[in-house]
């Protein structure tokens, strides 16, 4: 019964995670042409809340390859570096916050009581945020796996377009209502026919207002210690993404199936890496524990091949799932300490069975080491 409930819960979570972005996207696109303000705002709120939650969930749970590491940090396996350079992310946070404030002001405003210039300023504040969202999508779109991280920005862009269109129509409806009821005199007519009085002009006027707004934000950021080119460097001083211009160090290959190999990826002061080695054609970090464990398995294969197969089958069944869950350096450190007693046991066995155990240990993971040791074993075994 408990298993059935767990399966049912998993299905519900998957349905929400996969189905809600699709449903909300369709609802937001439909909202561009809908006049039901309350329904649109309910969907907008759900989009922001669920969008943020699911994006974080995707990064943490499903797409563990995206890290928060700078471009010059060496990563392992298929990991990729940070999407934006965190040194310059502050100015974009400010732009997004200003855009959010403008969106909220415009969303709650009633056009009959709101001066056109306020609406223009609100739209202008949304433009830099919209450009940021577009650049984000351009930066991360490297394959289909990037699409989940683009759903929220694309929906936010749809929401902005929907809101601007709604307010333009609302302003025009107010004008037509005044004309129909005879409440508009010649002075009002002249005002509505002016540049700001025509709501169709607001988007391009807002575009002009955006330029000095960006100048003010950039000036403040420079006074706070940011570089003048921070807006560009945030995207270009990265690696692995579309707008990246930095060349990162090559990733180190760590076999995620083996506990000792995983442990070698811990903090250097703890696991004490000795050198680089080669495993299955990939470069790997080699420490003393990994050398000893691999030498022990090799000796086990030589001396007791049947026992080796039994142990290997058992480890393949139960060790792989555990090893593949170890993702952080701290977790690797913990595994390193857990494996220490086994390392000592392996050393004892090696010293009891080999004439030159340290020679066998030292050559582990060097190119062609197995062939050399196998020939040596046949000669002296």
C-alpha cells in the first residue's frame, strides 16, 4: 500500500512539474487577447511562483551538470560553468527589480486615473528586464535540455506584452467612452490627440526613456565598484555558453561508478591527490587510496578470479547507485574517510601477496599499466 502511494505521489509531482508549465504558457498566450483581468493575474501569479520553484528544482535535482563555478575553475565530467559571471550579476538584479516594480505599478493602475507619463515610465522600466530575459534565453540555449530554464523567462516576456497591450486598450476605451458620452471638450480632444495622449505612442516613447534610465543605473553601479562594461562582461566572461568568450581548463573525468574514484574528487587537503591518470581513455585524478584500491582489485583478479567476479558483481549491483549520488566535494571527503579502513586492509593484502607492492601501486592508471603488470604476473606468477 505504501509503495502504491509513493508511486501515485511521484506521478502527481511529475504531472505538475511537466504539465503546469505547458498549461500556464498556453493560458498566458491566451491572456494577451483576453479582457478578463482577474483571471490573467491569477495565472501570472501562478507562473511566477511555480516558475521559480520548478526552475530551481530543475537545476538542483534534474540538471546537476550546471554549477555556480567561475569559468577558470576546473570541473569534472560533463559539468558546466556558471551561466552568468557572478561578479557582475548585481546590476542585472537591479534591472530585474526595477522591471518588476514597473510591472506591478502598471498592473494595478487604472488608466482613467493614471497620468500617461507614469505609464510610460513603468513600461520603460520593464524594457531592460525584458532584454535581460531575452539574453538569458540566447545564452543558455545550447540544446533541448536547456528549454526548461527558458520557460519562465519566455512567460515573463509574454506577461509584459500582455500587460502593455491591456493598458493601451484600456486607455483607448476610456477615450472612446468620453467621446460617446459627450464628456470630452476641445481641450481634452487636443490632449488625447497629443503625443502622450495616444497610447499607441507609449512603447516607443518608453524606449527613448529607457536610455537615460540605463545610464543612471550604470552610473550608480560604477560608483559601487562595478566595471563600465559589466552589462556585457556578465555574459561574455563565462565558459560553455553561447555568449561565452573565456576558455576554461579541461574537465577532469571522474568515474562516477566507483567509490574510490569519486572520493578522489574531494577537497585537496583531505584526499591528497598525487597526479593525473588515465581511465577508459579519460584523465582522472589519482590519489593514494585510488591507487591502492585498484591494485587490490588487480591482484584479486590474478589470484582468485572467481572471488573477484562475485565481489565485482555485488559491487556493480549495490555500489554503483551509491557512488552516482555523490556530487559535492564534501560528500567525496566523507566517502574518503569511510573507505580508509578498507584502504588499510587492501595495503595489508598487497604486502602479503606481492614481492614489490609499492611498484604495483605506483603504476596504477598510467597508460598501458595493466598490460605491463599482466605480463609481469605471468612471468613471476
